[in-house]
C-alpha cells in the first residue's frame, strides 16, 4: 500500500508541475499582448476636446491648440490657415508659409490665402525693415543719407 500511495503523490506532483509549465508561458504571453492593445477610445479624444482646440486655434491664435486640432483633422484648410495666422503672430513666418501653401493646395479657391502667403513671404524675405518700408510706401532713395566721417566736427557759430 505504501508503494502505491507514493506513486500517486509523484503523479500528482507531476501533474502540478506540468500544469505550471504550460500555464506560465500562456499567462506571460497573454499579458504581453494585452499590454500592447490600445484601450477602447484611446485613439481619438472626445469630440468636445477637438471642438475646443479648433475654436481656440481660430479665435485666440493659440499655436498649441492649432497643432492639437490639426492632429485630428490634418486636411482641413481652415485650420491650416488659422495655424498660419497663429504662427505669423508668433513671429514664425517660415512655418506660416508652409501651412498657407498646404491650405492653398488642399483648397485653391479659398479667399485671402494668396494675400496672407505674400505677406508671410515678404516678412520672411526681408524681415521687419522691408515690411515697414512697404507700409510707408516711401522709396529708400528719397530719404537723405546720413553722412559719416572721421573728420572733426566743424564748430558752430552763434
């Protein structure tokens, strides 16, 4: 009898060990694949968040809100123009030109894009001096040049 119970215990131990050997890799594999799956709804924010970012982009010229809104609607020309406007306010004309061009390519008939694109390119090409001169409409040659000299100043008589 003792021999028979000993064999039964070995068999029981073998079954437990075998089940652990099989169950452990399955458990590890399932946890690995479960952690890689995105949570439900994690891919896109709530519609209220997207709307809020779009409104903040259009009305407040908030660059970060524009980038967040464009992340969810990358082919919206109105958002691209609003981002270009925000970038111009932030003194980033190179980025504004890129977004204005992209908006014009997506919807060529949009009113006002060409004027905004020309203003951004002018600011990019000449900096603030050329933009100021364009506003003044004063030719640079009509402004008298300041005379510089190393000679001693002439004394003034009263």
